[in-house]
């Protein structure tokens, strides 16, 4: 089954996977799909960020040594796979602007991020980090029902060069707004600003706005500004940002695939 053609089922499976209730063969099949399809991978990462706040309700516990061993094995296996992919991608890379070369390594980085997130979920399950209770289940069901209704037509998880998630970006077609949610702890110097860029398949990057200081933010955007854009990026610029026509002038800190969700 092509989950991209069944968005409601994809969201339910991703939520169940992130929560830990998707088990056995179904869980393994979902992980395989996540490695092969960016939309499935993004949905899993998105729901893992949703459920992460639940761990604050539980007292901290020291996980068994076997949990750390399993995480280390997962990371080591993914690292070997990423090294192999990096060598292949390096041979394919050609002289091109940096915004066209980013896609060569971004997919591999996304796989590493997904494996790491999956390992963290394993640790939470092993230590009882997500325990069932009637109140929590009711809350989770209410949130799942609310979020199951598709409102955003695009989503991206922007990561740094080590594949650590830093920013979640969605586009609401009804309100014509980009919704930004910081999930990392990057500190912006007082004389600098973070600027969001669309990286089209052809042509120069174009600015989508300058980030504010808060954890969440809405930026106005039209469908024409976000359609046909394979990736987003964030650069560190002088205070207030730089003109769009000049493109980024500072270092590019975060990038991510801009994935269109099925209607």
C-alpha cells in the first residue's frame, strides 16, 4: 500500500510508531517505508516531537545497560551505511551552487536522524517512559483526533550538519502562513538573525522571512512561494536579515527536505 495516497492512515501509523504501540512486523515494515520514503520519515519524526513532551510527566529512571547497547548498535550500523552512501554521493557530486549540492547529502542525514529518533523511542519504552493511564490515553486520543485532520500541505524538519533537528516548518494553505517551531537549543548572537530560505530546483535561493526570538512564529507565504521547492535552509545573517535577491551571505546552519503532504 502506498501510504502517500492514504494521509489519514499515514498519520495514525506514524503516531502509533512514535508512541510505541506499533509493534512486531508492522513496526518493522513501517521503519522500512520510512527509510525509503521521505514523507513517511517526516511524519514519524513529526509525531516523535509531539509525544516527546510526555516524558516530562514521568520521574527520570536509569535505563538498563542493554538499552544503551542496542542504541549503540543501531547508531554504529547507520554510521557504516551513511559512510557507504557518502562515498557514493561524493562520486556523483558535480560542480554546482551549494544550494543544488545540499540534496546529495541531506537524504543520508535524514536516515541517520530517523535511526537516532527510533533508538530514543526504544529507550523510553524500555524504561517505562511512556506509561499508560486513563488520563494520558484520553489526552493522547484527543490530540490524535485533532491532528489527524490535515491542515498543512507542506512540512520540513530542518537539521544541522550532524542531523540534529533544529526547526519544524509547516505551511497552512488555508491561512497562507508558514508555521515555525524551534525544537533545538541554538543561541543566536545579539547582532545576528536567522533567515529562512526556499531552495528551488533551478535558480537562486529566495527569502521566506527572518526568524523572531521566540520558540514559535508565523510567517506569511503564498502557495506560489512554497510550491516546487525541494528544500528549505536557514542561514545566519546580520541583524534584520539580508535582501532576498542577493541570497544568503552568512553560513547555512540548517537544511531540510520540503515535503508536500497528500491532500
